[in-house]
C-alpha cells in the first residue's frame, strides 16, 4: 500500500489511464481526436512530470515555501503550454480548434491531478 502513496507511481497510473482513454476514443470516436494527439500527450505528460517532480524536490528542500513552489509550478506549466500551442499554430497545424480543445482537455486532467496531490499534501503540513 505504501507504493500507491509514491508520487511517481500515482503519476504513472494516471498517465496510463489517460493514454488508454485516448486509445479508446481514437478507435471509437476518431472525429473528436486530433491527429497530433500523441504529440500533445507527450508534451503535457513530460511537462507535468518535470514540473511536479521539481516542485516535490523543492518542497523537500524548503517546506515553508510550499505555496510559492506550487504557484511557480502552475505559472511555468501555463506559460509553457501557451508557448507550445503558439508554436504549433504558427507552424500551421490543421484543425486548430480541435487541437486546442484536445490540448486543454489533457492539460486539465493533469492540472486536476496536480491539485489532488496539492490537497493531499495539505494534511501533513497542517499537523
């Protein structure tokens, strides 16, 4: 049971679950999935993992700055995401609305995971 409390294992489980959902949607509802979905998925997973792992490392170094660390992580995630979208739109990705919709759906899934881990860390801090 201690393994399920590990951030890396939780992140892997969420990532596999989301990838499975993408595969199911891609096979049964291909009109709602952009052709560049795996590039979007790779970017969002990589960015979320790096930001969250870095925030966890900073939290272990300086627990009193927990809120600033989380806010910095969210700002970095949002700015990087907007930059990714801007670069691909300028490069001429087709069906921009579907691309942005798919991107933000994945972004919100990982943001929800980040908020969940943030809330689960509030209890040990308050003691």
